[in-house]
């Protein structure tokens, strides 16, 4: 048997303002995936949302917001599910 699995990853949905084109969404994707603890970030330009999969306990709304703002965009809402 393999080692016991780590805790199940969690998902946050971030609504982002200021994205206009695929280069924008790529920039946001890169900013989010570079956060320690983030496993995956899928950014939808059309829906203006990022779906962020992360390891429990390693991500806060402040960290998500900071990454997006530093990339040059705004956060309009964050939902943890
Ligand atoms: Cu753009």
C-alpha cells in the first residue's frame, strides 16, 4: 500500500476584475499557481473567475488577494467551498 493520502484539497473561487485577454488570464494563473500550497488554478476569462485548488491550511483569502493584486488585477470576491 502507498502512504496514506494527505488531506483532501480544497477549492476557492475567486472573482477577478481587470482581465481583458488571454494574456491577462495567463498572468493570473501564474500568480495563483506560484503560491505555496496551491495545486492548481484554472482561470476563466469569460466568467472572470479563478478556481483554485489548494492544500488545506496553506491558503487564506489575504494570500489569494495579494497574488491577484500583485499581478495587476482586482479581487471582487472569494468563495471557499
Ligand atoms: Cu490582457
